[in-house]
C-alpha cells in the first residue's frame, strides 16, 4: 500500500546561469546549522571543481541535505548553462518539486525556459524564487509577469500556474513572501518548501525499486550510483538485480556493499533506507544512469527519459608536434583513451568514439563550453594532446536529406551595440525573431541561428560589446543544411617556416603583416602558427631570423628593439580560432596553434589540390 514519507522533502534548484542558485544553497546550508558558528565557509561551497569556482558557473549537479525542524530536505544544485543541460534532465527524476530561481533584473532567460519545460513535463510543482531583489535595478513585479507568461507559453496546468512566489536576496541571506515583509532570514523559503512541495510517496512493503539518476566516481570505490528509493527498502548486503527501461536484455545480479545518505555536504554510512530517501550506492562496477535497482523476485525497470543528444564534436588526438612529450605527464593514446572513457562515468551528455586512427578519438558534446571544460580539466591533470576545430553533428532525415542543428540565441546588449550584433549574426545566417528594450538601457535580441554560426563567435561578441553583452543559447531543432556557406575565420595565419627561438628582430619585420600571438624567445617549429594575417591567405614567415653581426653592430643592440605587445589567446579563444586545416596543441604549460600539415612544401601542395578540387 502506498504511504507518504512526511519527514522528507526532495527538491532541485533550477535556473539560468548566474541567477544565484549556488549562493542560495549556500545560505540554506548556513541557516540550517550545517556549519559551526566559528567555521570559515568559502562562498559557493557547492562549486567544488576548480573551474566552477574560477568561472562562477556550476558544471556538475551536487547533492546535499539539510534539516529544518524535524524534516530532512534533500537539495540538488543543478547547472544553469545549456551545455550542461544533460545534468538537469536526469536529476529531476529524483525530486518531488523544484525551486525556480529567477534574477530580479534579468528575468526569464533561455535556460530558464529549458529547465522549466523539463520540470513541467514531469508535472513537478514549482516554487518561484525571485532572487537578487537587493539590486537597485531590480523589477520583481515585471519578472513575476514574465514567469507566468512563460508558464502559459509552455501549457502549464492550473495548479502549476498557481505556484507560490518568494522574494529573496541569497547574498544578504533573507527571503520574503511579500515585498513589504521584514527582511530577516530564509525562514519564509523553508516554510514554503515544507508546505508546498509534496512529501515522497511509495509502497514500503513492495519490492525494492531505485532509479539511478546520477553517477559519482571515486578512484577508491569506483562508480557510485545515486537515486531515490521509489518503492520498498534497501539494505547493506541485500541481493539485487540491475535492469534498464531502454535496454530490455539487461539483467545483472549484484550485492549492495555500501549504502550512504546525504547529510550537509557529507555522505554518511547507513544500514538501510526507505521510500523517499536519496541514497548513494557503491560496489556495483557496471552501474549507469537510467538503471533501476530492483529486488530479484520481481525486477521491473522505471521509465527514464533519454538524455538530449550532443550537437558538436572535436577530434582529440595524440600530440605529434616536434615539441611533443616535453611538458605533459600523460601523452600516449592509451592515456588519452582511458581518460576520455573515464569521463563517461560521470558525464552523460558526452560521447566518445574510436576512429580508424588508433591515436585519435571523436568526442561529442552539447556545446563549445562543454568540450572546452573537459579540455581544461585534462590539461590541469597533466595530459598533453591535440584537438581539431569544433564541428557540428549533422543528421539525415528519412528522405536522406542532410540536416544541421539550429540554436535559439538570446542576447542582452547595451542599445548602442545592438546594430553591430544584428549585422554580425545576420552574416552568420542568424534570423532575428524579436527585439525588446529592457531595463538599464539594454536591448534583448532573440535569434534563430545555425550552431555553425555560433562556433567561434563568443570572443568576437565580447569585444563587440566591450564585455557588457550577455549571450546564451539552447538547442532548438534540426533543419536542412545551408549550402555553400562556411562561417569559419576569414583571416589567414602567419606560419613559421623553421624551428628555433623567435627573435625580436624577426618579429619587428613581421608585425606589419598582422597580429603576433607569441612572445620573443618562444620556442617554435615548422608549421606552428605564430600570428594572424591581416588578409585572408596564410603567409610563411621566418620568425627565428637573427641580426647579422658586424664590428659596428653588437648583439646587445637588439635589446633596444621594440615590438607591439603580442596578443595572448586563452584556451577558449585558441579553440575558437581554429580552421579546418589546423590543430590546437594542449599541454599542462602551453597552448599552441599549428597547421595539420607541418611541412611547408607539403602544405602548399595540399592547398593547391584543394583549390583545384573546389573549382571543378
């Protein structure tokens, strides 16, 4: 018989990127007494990954639990960036309701729509938390209208439209049910969670059923499956079977060796857990997201929605440049293969495929940010490798017609820059769907644009808007491919013709040709890209040329030479810079750009062959 577990609430916090989810969780943890009074707590304690902390974004969903009075509230902090939408999709199966966090100034953004759509599809009750009301430009009443409008657009039910609104400043640590209430603490939000989010239900006497919604990984215990106990109970040393809704043939006998529940930021050992509990299970080597853990007597898989497919791919390969192996700790194809396949343990939106070349792997993800975060993580771990330009993944329809992914892009820019952004995105085959003035002298632009058109645009966008623009996008649909259009970089490169160290003297003669990307004294090799040409063709340059010494001119006089400060590209900018015939060489210390064919003569022959082929 179905019963309700009144002492538990399971919620997920969803929002667009940078609307304050993680800061809100921090505050709930602090005010529930998870930390000691004298304990020093860093900001955004849930963002445990270095890159998350540096960029101020959440990449991985995290579980935590707090105690409010006699009720345990399990909270899942989810990513807000569209590239990590796979994380959001799967965790919603574990919860009974969501808190939608919306910025009191920015209002509804594209990712807000994406996460709300997922929550409404699962018929989850929603608490809307209008955050950052302490901002001087906050417009909470208008934001409420925007949220309700979004709900209606997405065909929300009457119950869902009747959702409670809470106004908060996560940074200052208070929430209110009404804008005129006293600004005190987070109690109004705690009360709303307890009163509005339904308690989990299930049959405690039925056979065990746990849907695995998240996978954690620990090098000591291996894969850890995290999920909610839907029916029955689970105990340590219990016999169980693993089945999967999308794989009817899967039936694997296992034993539960370790069982954990969440308490604050920690996992604590438990002997058993009942309905509604969110548990972590270790000791099952081959457990995957979407698997159901059941009693052997009656194995029945819980339906699970498939994760959205990747839209772009890159080739990851062993670094074969003349400077290979000097800085990296892990450099072989075996190292690269093991690391990429290990990433699949925790990242469900990623795909890794082996290619005909044993030294190269095709890696597909949800966007440039998704893949660049993986590249950055690997670099920091000591891996050395090369990657190709990001390419979109094409589909074919039932009639064999080639289709490409289309994105819905929302862009907030100061009014004076809107014209140049519209012009640039129109050149990249973007279609302007809407243009709305918003607070603070900003304009919101809505575009439908091919994914190809966005690859390599974010750096240009930031310089176009002087860093004031905000751009976000999410996958919309597949459409027929736009023919005879290549949105890649329009300028050519300056390529080194020999190996050695770059000299100031040589760079003085070259800098009039374009923008230099390396410093004097940098070790270069034949085929390495040392700058961007002002024109569209590639130029081979001698960047190692030294000054001829005479009795009159001493070697030291070179120190007086001056060149413009070279441009240093970040990892993301380097990946965006690439063209089809180029690689980015990545080591723990350095990011270099190079041509795929290093030999100058061989490269020129190949370029001639391509030009001849294109004229046919």
